[in-house]
């Protein structure tokens, strides 16, 4: 038939992915497995502590453990802390945002607004980068030149 492809593992490969380990698991895989097993063991201990009656724990010789109140209060406190953390994160981000009428949102310090006196770009070239004046933006978005907005007066009697 045809030729068979051969692979020489002694030569380095030109690949962006890391080379597989020569033998055994990598350190990240080992830590991940240990974390997975310990999480399962800790959850099993939590369930045993939460649902085993105190008399049975004393009969087994376990006398030093947290109050059973924390079996329910601990997860509730953790959920509340997570919700508070998300709320605080949103609040901090909202404090960092400028007001909607801030001048910095309309014009930049180093921005360049084209003037009619500026030299036009040569034909066929990539247009130069400029900020668009706010009047031009309003004209295109809201069509302020083509039509006027009519205001309708509403009587107080017609609302009731």
C-alpha cells in the first residue's frame, strides 16, 4: 500500500500546548485530585456531624464539636456573604462610573476633532482617526435637522 507515518518522540515538537508528562500525573492534576477527595471527605464529615444525634456522638467519644446551630447557620451565613459580596462589587463599580452628564464622556483631553481647515485624506487611503463632534452624533442619531419634535400638551382632565 502506501508508506506508513512514523513519529520520532526524541525530536521536540513545535506546538503551543505543553508536552505531556513522561510518566505519572502533573502537579496540578495531583493537587486537583487531592482537593476533590478532601472536599468529599469534609462534606461527609459535615453531614455526619449535622445529622448524628448528640447522644450518639458522646457514645462514640466525640465531645468537642461546634453547636448544631452552626449546621444551618453556617451555610446561611456563607450564602448571605456571597450575596453581600456581589452587591458590594456592583456598588464599588457604580461609584467608579462617571455621571452621565460629565464632560469627559463627551470629549477627551487628547481627542482630535476634525475641522474644515484640516487637510483631507488622499483618495483611496485609510481615513485618519478623529473624534466625531457631539453635534454630528446628535444629528445622525436623533435627526435633529430633518424634523422637529412636536410636543403634545396633556390636559389634567384627560388623565382622569
